[in-house]
């Protein structure tokens, strides 16, 4: 019996090999049609591929989309950071350009005030409250730097006020727009030394200083410059205050009043010059008036 089974296995193996070789040889021949076993096998494989292809493709597409969204999110975050840096840098550049322009204007200013002792200072505090915003500001220079009470304070554009209080290292400036009855400046029309008046008060609606007590018969025109007269004993002569925008009779009809647009910007004050009045002789004042 064992010998029989061994022979039987050998015979089956030989038959299988012969069939396999025949099939291989048959498959290698050039044919126009497939055999039914080949067709069955291909159709079976195709059906299985069809069943698994769509879900596999969908899953692959899902993970591709997730990866794409993740990459897009990272890219957006990167671009946002770069955009924020660009905006921040643009703001810094603009601030530096404005500050540079203001400082250049201040550097040129001492040539026009060479008759005064000039002290450059920076605004370090200003109350955001509407009332105090137009009243006072604080500078980083005090008595240790030569600052004294009642010194005039100007920007590169014109007069803004005077030193009200002085401490060792800081000083408080009262602006021309401060609503204080003692806040007065003796002023004149540039080129018309015989027309005197006082800058006292501020009209918030018109954003203009009030040039009062002008002689009724004085001839004033819009656009004329108003400067400090130097006769009040506080402010030096010739500091630009602003220009006339409107002239009206006063409430009693005895004198005139003019609205003066300030030459200085009272809303953006960063750097200023504190100027000390230099006592000049009558001859010097007369010569200066003749030059104007």
C-alpha cells in the first residue's frame, strides 16, 4: 500500500507539471481571444478591484485633502505672521519718518531764534482727558537743564505756550488753548507794528485762537500773520502764533476781534524748544522791527 500511494502522488505531480507546461505554452501563443478560464479569472479580479478601488480611492483622497488643509493652514499662519510683521514694520517706519522730519525741523529752528537761549525737550506726558488735553503737557527738562517759569515753548511751526511750573528734571507747559483768564499774550500783526492786541481764549468749534482788543480802526486782512510783540514781559518778540482767518467786531462794538488759526499743531506735539527771553535794548528792537 505505501508503494502504491507513492506512485500515485508521483503520477499526479507529473500530470500537474504537464498540464502547467501545456497551459504556459498555450498562453504564449498569439491569440485573438481569451480562453474561458482566463476570462473568468480576469473578470473575477476586475470585480474585486472595482469593489475595493472606489473606497480606497476615496480614503486616499480624504487623507490627501486633510494633508492639503493642514499645509494650507500652516501656510496661512506663516503668511499672517509675515503680514503682521510687515504692518508693524511699516508703522515703525512711518513713526520714524515723522519723528525724523520733526527733529530736522527743530534742528533748523535755532537759526531763526538765534537771539534766544534754546533748550530742546520732549513731551513725556499729556492727559488724554478732553479738558486737560488742551490745557497742559509735561516735558523732560527742568531747572537742572536751565528751564525757568514763563519761558516760551515752541515747535518748528510756531508758539504753543509757556512754562507754568518747573521741577528739578521736568516742567509743565500751559498751552495757548488753555481756558485760563490769565493766559494772555501781547501780540501784533507781522509787518504792522502799530496794531496791537491780546491772544486770550480759544474757540474749540472754529479751532482758532482769539485775538482780542484790536483797535476798531485797525485794518486787518485774512491770511496776515500774528506774532508775539515781546511787550508783555514774558514772551520774546517775533514768535509766530498763527494767521488771521476772520475779523469781527467785539461784543461791545468798541474794538475788533480776530480768529487766528494756530501755526502749530496742538494735537501732535512730540518735540519742542523752550526759549528764554533775551533782554534787548530799544535800539535792537527798533532795528528788528525795521527788518520785518
